[in-house]
C-alpha cells in the first residue's frame, strides 16, 4: 500500500522523501508515549484477533508529537488503506457525506484538527461512527426527503490539539482516546539516533544531547533541527557531529540552549526592556514585537508558559524570574517577588479551576 504524502506542495522531492523515511512504520519503531503505545497495541491486537474493524481512535496533544504518524501506524497495523482529511476542509455535511460514501470496508479515515469541523458535518458524523450510516437530504423545505445510506464498517482516527473544544457526544463515540505528552530529553535522543541512522549521519552522544536539549520536547522539532545541523556540518566539512558542532549550527539558526527561537526571545525582551517585566496586554505585546496577536498566543506562549518563563495573569502577560535570568537581566529587587505573585493569587481567585480571567489590553 502506497504511503500518502503529508508534505506541503512546493517542498523539494528530497525533503519529501526524508519526511516519509523518518516516520515510524509500526508501533515497535515508535519512540516514546509508552502508555499510549501499550494501550493502542492492545486495542489493535484485540481487533485483529476478532477479525473486526478497530474501534474509533482519538489522539490529542500539542503539535509535533506524532498524532499523524500514529494514525498511519493504525492503518498499517490493521493492514487497511488510509484516507486523509482535516476538520477545516469539511465545512458542509455534503463534504463529509462524499468522503464517507467512498470508503471501503475496514478503511481508516484520518481527520486532523477534528475540532474545527463544521457543526452540521459533526452531527452527521455521530450517526456514521455509531450506526455506520448517514442520511442524505434531498430537496428543500417541506418537500425535503432523507435517504438513508449504509456505510461499510470503517475506523475513524481523529487528531486534535484542543481536546476541550470537542463536544461531549463526539468525544464519547471514540472507543479509545490517547493523550500525547511532551518528550523527555532522553526520549528525544532515541528519536534522533533513529533518524540519524536513516539519514546516514555520524553524531556522537554529546551531539545528540545538544540537539535534544533544544528541541522543546517535540520530535518534529528535533528532526528538523537535526537536518539543519546536517546541512551546517556538510558545508563546513565536518564528518562527525559533536556538541560543539551542534551548538554552533543551532546558534546560527538562533535556537538557544533552552530551545528559544527569535520570536520567543523577542517576546521576553519586549516584556523586560519595554514594559519592566509586565503585566502587559497581549495585543500590546504583539505590536511591540511586530507580530500578529494570534502568532504570539499560539506559537510562542505555550512553550514559554510551560518552561516557566512567561506568566498569564488577569492584567496581562508577565516575565517570570527565570526569563530575566536566562536573558542576562538582574531581577528587580522586591518588585517581582511580591507584586507579581500577588497578581497570580488574584488571578486564581478571579478565574478559579486553573482558568485565567480575561486580561486587560
């Protein structure tokens, strides 16, 4: 069965081949996510033993952790064809009906970003997942007629980066739900060792550790940085990549020891130098770094918050103590320790249950 292309149009054939080669083809080759792998393996093995189509599967978690790869593995393990689509591409019930009606028995349908599917299509999916049928509406108004269309048994694999946006009725129809966690540095080193072997690269242990430490806990980023280090080593005539070579290459690409890139540092620099560490509203901060608000919120913030470098409060964003230290600034005595901790205390009271109240702009 030919593997579907998952690379954007316009990328070089070599990069396309590399992307395909680096993706694990089965659960044994998949590194990390031990709990999810063990549970998924049991689900698929039981389905094969019963001779039935596997239950519907939902993968959730941040981007780049392997949701798409796991969907491809599900199809490979079940020896079934794979159909690829995404939530944003299905804006009408008719779009979904066209996909479902063309599925073959046992086929695996992968819907990426399933939480972004339109509501009418979502409601059609309920019946398709549970009863393997859809109702096609013909005509309009009082003369409209619903024609039931039987579907062959299939497996839906959904992926989402925001599981909280999935309606309960849809989430409950998945037989197995796996949440993917960020990778540890040792796990990323294993990912890099496998990728280096496939790319025929010579990298020592210190080189792997250097790249893994800057990969933000994400295999996709680790593999991307490995390819950039490979390019740097090729241009500079280096046969074996060690920590010094990896560090020099990644410094050139503006990826620092913590994995912060240009945008991450720009956000923290603006917070500290222009706004005294905050608090400052998101839109104001975005203007200060010359980026769109959505870019700062979805690209930079999640990693900075997870690393304890940036805080979100009811009054705006603040630079946490490790951010000052990492960028080489002295923490203002007394101000940060008391005033900003007070902000967090008030935020917890105002919002409750870990959700922050709306910030000021």
